[in-house]
C-alpha cells in the first residue's frame, strides 16, 4: 500500500493506434516500454511480481485473467471464466448480477504471494492459481481446469501450456452471498490466511423503481468479510457485522492490514459508509470462527445523511439521472447524497486513510477523506466529530467529484471527463497520497 519506489516516470503518453492495424504504435508513446492488448473492458489494477504481470479483463462475455511477461508483455498463460448461470429475478425483482458480470469480466486486482496468485472471479469465486500456469503440471486438488480454459482443451484439460492452473476454488455464492453488479475484491494475504470481501450487495431495479423500499439486500445475513486458509481454500472465519442493514449499494472495498501496538488489525470499508477494523487471526482455527471486531467508524458525517425526512439509505438512487422523481427536481444526476466506501483503507504509521464516495450511476455522493487513529478508530457518530477535530482530520470538498480544497484534490482530467466518476485505487508513495 505504501511504496518507497523512486525514479518513477512523472508522466506517460499512451500513444496512438497504428492506422494500418496491429494495435498501438509504440513510436507515438512516451515512457511506454510495451503495449499488450487486453479484453473488451478492464476494471482490474495490474499486479507485478516475480517478472510477471497479472491483470483481469473481459472477453466475449467471459472473465479473463492474463499473465504477461514483465519485460516484453508477451502472454504467458490465461484463465478464462465462463458466465455464471444466476437467477434473472429474485423476489419478483430484476437481479442485475445476471446482467453486468459478462461485460465487466474479472474486476479483482490479483494478489501474488510466492508462487501463488489469488483472484476473485466475476462468478463470485475465490481462486488460488499457480503463477506458472499448467506449464509445470496440474497441481492442487482442483483438476477441472477444462472449465476455465480459453478454448476447449484436450479431453481432461490437463498439462496444456498457456492455460491457468487452478489450485483451489472457494465459491462465495454457496455462503449465500448475492452481489450487486460485480465482484471485485483484491484479497489480502497474511500469514496462513486469505481475507476476502464478499461483494454482497443491494440489488433492486434502482434505475426504474419508484418503490425504493424494495431496495433491500437479497442476502442480508451473508458475510461481508471471509477468511480462507491460504493453502487449501478452507473457510476459517467470517465477520458478523450487520452491514447489510445500512448498505447503500454494494460491499466493494478491499481489506488492508496493519500492526498497531500489540495487535494486528484488518481494515475494510463498509457498503454502509463505515470503516471497520477486526483482529487478524494468529493461527488457523480447526472450525470456522467469528472475527473479533476492534472498532468501526461511521464516515458519513450527520449532515451528509439529512435531507428533510427522507431516509437516504432507502432512497439511495433518488439522485439518479435516469429517474423522473429526483429529489431536487432536476433530472440531471446532480443531487449529492450519502456515500459508501468503495476505496481500500490505507494503513501507514498508526493511521488509516479512507475515502468515501459512491457508484455515480445513481447520483453523486458527497466525498470525504478521513485520517483515523488505527488503534482506536471510533465507536459511533459522536467519535466521528472528535476524529475530525482531534486525532484525525477530514478534508471535504464543496463540489461533488472533488475532495479537499486544502491541498488534496481529485478530479477527472479534461472537459470530456466532467461529471464522470473516478474509480481507481489510491496509493501512497514518498509520504504523499
Ligand atoms: Ca490444478
């Protein structure tokens, strides 16, 4: 999360497509070593480790993970996940998870640990893969690679160079998880454990409905954060926070970790706009246990939640430009409501930095960037005030889409991006965020 890397290029130019075909003309780029063609859409951040680059993408309705050579961009192997057959309707309402994953593909940013790479598929699964693919044989208990091959493989699907080697698979759908729109977590690997945010969500025809009370999570009791044994994929722990009760849209943050005093804590942004911390597991339990919560902080200040008598959790989508009953009477998506946490909390020097925002498709959220005491956090809205004035700070912009007039500012570049959302991951380098 925090890098001491130096000598990074300050700028780059992605270049122009060669009019004769063959992709980008390298001669038109700046500070670019190679260009590799991905799929039709890529929401994943690339991970670089051991001379390889891992990145998720989408192709022909399938989720794809590519493993490229770091020096040349050459494709080494590829995981291809077919669409999942899920209900088109739940409780009489359209279930959008049946629609979006084929377009979005694998959104998860892969995590690499030694010779293993961990990724969440668009099918709501956690996969552990061999960084070398099938070139060194089909390892692990999972032997059904033919279902995750880019082309029909020879009978068993085994030992075919250029394909992914799945070591184990854990299906979060079987835990009752019902995501909204997408599964995206970049997993956290620590000790013998893998921590995964489930992407459980609220999914109820948000754009078309005037009956907002139907916007409830299909799976209110499903876990938000799960822990798997790193070697086997066995479930060893789940959280028990009632995040779904206040969830705005989806549980899309990724976990991070920090050592605070004598405790190791795992941090996660909630789909309810609160930041959570749990104690990390120190050993692998024999049977699944409940994670012990250390603290949580509601990152929506009281003034963000008030608009007359309207409950902004239930009416999350009333700023959506596609709705005719928008709150401020303008059908332009400019209403700024409550925000959730989609960003990853960043731990550094006993502090946690976390930003709130929202899926801009449903109207803009009010942004805030918090700096929290990593050891204490807060235990309710009253502590949110003291965190702003005391142990932490908050920067807040007056305009949706901007965060912080006092040195922090995030916005799209160029007029073409005006009004669009920013969904990238932040990082900290050389003490700058
Ligand atoms: Ca295998």
